[in-house]
C-alpha cells in the first residue's frame, strides 16, 4: 500500500469517528453532501440562498431540499440568516457546523504531519 493511500484510509477511519461523535452518521450521505456544499460556499465567502441550493439538481426536488435543510437546522448544523428580503434567506454554517469541519481539518493536518506511516 502506498503512503498516500495509507493516509487516506487513516483519515477515513478518523472521519467516521468524528461523524459519529457529531451525530452526522444518523442523517446519511445526502445531508452530508448539502452540508459540504454549504461549507465550501461559506469558506469562499459566497452568498448561498435556499433558492441557490434548489438549483443544484442532485440535491433533490425543492420540497426534498427544504426538508433536508430543516433537518440540518434541527440538528444545529446550519442557520438561515435574514437578508432584508423576508422571502430570501442565506444558508450558513452554524458554530457546530464550523466545529465539525475544524475537527476534520485538524485530523487531516495531524495525519499529514505524522511520520509513523509507511
């Protein structure tokens, strides 16, 4: 096994553990895909509205996306911020969502710095 592959598999194990610790494993990959999308947009300081998310076809129908966003809000992963137009809300990571991605980032850093791998 190559060193890079070994590091990837080690990260996969740690990521699974972090997902379980934060309760994300209860939701499923569709929710994680939306959460990743929100995180990437937030990281790039791009505004992301509910309407923008509905235009991403692989997330499901508008009704499905609304349901998934509500579940992510209920779990405390995202927040909807007012924009001044009550019909339009911005989707942002919550503090818990940011903490989750911070933990993943720390895991990547720790693994990349480790000299104990093959």
